[in-house]
C-alpha cells in the first residue's frame, strides 16, 4: 500500500476549505472528499491555512549559538570587525558545526521551513570542518529538511593564501554552490576574485551565490563586473547576489538600470530586509522580472543577536522594510519567503498544485496576511508527505 496522508478541511493559500490527498510524497488530489478512503494518516486541519513549505534562501547554519545560552555580542561596526570577532568566538566557544546546525535546523523545521540554502565557512583556520559538519547533519536529517551548501570564504578568498584551494576541495566534496564575497572591499582584487569564483563554478558546473555588502558606487561596480562575467560566460540563471545593498543607493535611476540588467541576465537576488542598511526594492525587482528571495542571514550568532529561525518573521520584516500595507503587497512578502526562494534554489515541483512535492505548512489564520502578522506558533509541517511537526512541536527529536 502506498504512503498516503489526507488533510481534511484545509484552505490552500487562504481559499475555500477543501481536502488534500498526499500519496507517495506528492499532492495527488485536491477537492472535497479527495479520494481519501483508506488513507493511512488523516489530519483534520480545522479550517486552517495551507501554504507551501517556507524557504530559507540565505543563512549560516554552521555558526549559530542556538542552544548555547545567551552570548554577549561585542563585535565592532565594520565588516572586518565582525569577521575577526567571529573567528575568535569560534575558537573560544567551541562551536561545532554538526551540533549547532542541527539545533538550528530543528527550530527551523518546527517553524515550517522545508528547504535551506546555507553558506558554510571555509578558511585556513577551520579548514573544511564546517563543510564536514553541515554535511553530516544534513545526511542525518535528510528525511525532514533539504539543505543546500554554499562553500563560502567568509574571511576572504584571496587575502588568505590557501583558502581558494580549500573552497575547491569543498566543491569536490559535494557543496552545491560556489560562494563569493565583496570582491573590492574584502579581497581588494575584484578581477582576481571573480576569476576565481567563476572559474570554480565552471569547473564543477555549479551555480554561484555572491555576498555583496558593498554599498553605493563600489557595490555597483562589483555588480557591473559580475553582469559582464555572466554575459561573457553564458551563465544566465546560474548566479545569485545576496544582500545587494548597492541597489538601495540614493541614485534611484542607476539602481533601476542595474535591476533591469539583472533581469536581462537572469541574476537572482536574496535579501534579508535589513533594518539598518540599504536594500533592493522588492516591488521594483519583481516588476522588472528579477527573482528576489528572502533569508535570515545569521541567527543568534557573532554577527546578529536576533532571530527565531522563522521565515514568517522574515516575511514580516520584508513587509516592513518595503512599506507593504495593502493585502496584495503583504502577500508579496510571503512570496519572497516561499516561491521566490524555491526559484533561487531551483526546487522542482514546488507549490500547492497536483503533482507538487508535499512540502507543506498548516497554520491558523483567516488570511495569508493575518498569518504573516500573527506568526502563530501552532504550525503543522509536512515534508515529502510525512508530518514532521505537529501543532508547533517536532514529531520526534531531531537535533
């Protein structure tokens, strides 16, 4: 007998209450009484909302303090301050990537995340320990979460000799994405940095995800160089730029031209909707045809004391950062944390249609907008047709 789950009295995307039948990990039928006779498991949703699994498109699982008690935050204001503080904390606190990524993933699953793209540190001090730890965690938890690993040189790729070779080795080990970081501000060699990361992407046939914290004209310059590489190498649809603070520059016309070029080359963006930094306009990006996803970035780590590992919380922040007030605008914020993230990660068969993989979240709320605002804890999470969290609690311990 095939594995079946019948979800009764549920409202897909806030619509009319109906039944959803899941068979062998996929949505098999939608409708009142949807072929549910003999279902192995039946869940009565009681009129709750149904949304596809939340997508965390930019985080750092390997270095969270989650479950380690409160850690005092002492990093200075600059990027280099934060990098050096993080390196010190990693040594002094004994942050184990397998343990810490598992703890944070447990929280994210409970909150309804079904897919994660995690940037994992590679450097000459820790070597490949972070990659190895997160890979061990994802193998252990592969039945409850899909994790995509970005090999990421947080401390710099070229300024620390030997790091490029380590990133190469991380890709050979099975990391899915090559990571880049501030070609001008950190490595101070934009051509060399882009040569290196695009070279690795071509060597392994893998996509790129580039942290771009650089602001204003410096960031625009790095973005223009990236656009040139994508055009020259035919890598349309294979590059994402995270943060992209430069697109929040005061020169709105320049930012708009860059956004149009990103759309033409199918370069995606990932935003954390930061409160204290400029950020790309979600509306402008979507209007131009740019895919823009959402991510938490660090959760309770050396960089950031905030976060609950909750992509509904991130949807709230996206809405606030973009001044979304109308219901249709607020729904865009949820789209950033679901469908847009799925596009960035290349997740096949994602959504609420028949035939889609049954990665689902059932939660209270009259409308999608109310769910974004209320962020209820009472969430039931389905991963590939199996209930992995029920009413806000994990079906079984996973950390």
